[in-house]
């Protein structure tokens, strides 16, 4: 079973604060994804990457930066957090051409006051 | 843009009843993924189904690629089946998008 670890599990910050969400996968998957989940919207794709140094824009990228530093690590950055970014964030990874299913982390609940 | 439509949006069952969940996609796809989200939030993969019918216990997934749709059948529902069921079409693009989900509540 592929392992995807997110940290922190919970985070509270204030408007204008800096937040970094971390995601690590230990199965050398090519693809990694960041989603946010809000009531009434389901899972929405923020950014994704197909390898170290690569970044692709998702469907709701405004206010978010992301960086894939290694095959294993994918970070989501909120440089000026706003209350509208209060959400449950999920990271996922996938080995395109392998099992082809997505593996999810446990999620990070972010509250912006 | 691409759209994923799931129906029904919510469903309430009595324990023992069956359920049929639908997922439709607006453009061509290679396969359909189904996920279950526990009330606590964690997500698990149920099926990766490129075509035809797949079974896993009381769950059955049927995908018809030409019609851009997939269904998830739950037989003899149990209270532990309560949660959200999400579908995600697999396309030639590498981005993976989801439907809004079907929220299932099974009553004892």
C-alpha cells in the first residue's frame, strides 16, 4: 500500500499569515496533487506535478503556490492566507502507468481566522 | 471545461437496501476511479475500472466508456457504508478531477 503523509494534521493561522502544507510519498510515484475540499464543492484541484521541479496549474490555483522539491515531497504555500482558504486539504500521489489509482494522505484541516 | 456529474447528490437508505450511484463525464475517458470518503475525512480507493464490471464484496462497479458513464452498486447496505462516494474519470490528461460526490446515509 502506497504511503502518503501530510503535515500538519491541523493548522490555525490568522488572515495575512504564511502557511506551508507538506506532503511526502514514499513510493516514487510520478504524479502528486493538491486538492481542497469544501462543503458543496467536492474535491477541487489546486496544483499538481509530474516530477521534481515541475508544477502544473489546477482548477482553483489563485492564492496558492506549490513546489515539488524532490520525487517524494510536494509543498503547498499560502503566502497571504485569507478566510476563504479555510478548508480541508488533501494531497495525493499516483504512478502513471503502474497501478494508476490515486493514493491520498489523511488531510490537513486549515483554519484562517 | 470538463465536468463530472454525480447522482444522486444524497441518499438515505434503510439498512439492507441496495443503492445505485451514477457518474457521468462530459468528455472521453479511459477509465473511472471510485473512492469512498469516511465521515472522518480519509479517502480510500474502491475501484479503478477501465471497462465492464468489477466486484468487491458487496460493491459492483460498471463502466461504459463509449457512453462516458460509470455506476457503483451497493448491495445489502450497512450502517458502516455511510459516507461520501466520489468518482474521478481518468483521461489522457494528467490532471485528475472529481465529482461532488454522493452522500450516503444508512439508517439502522
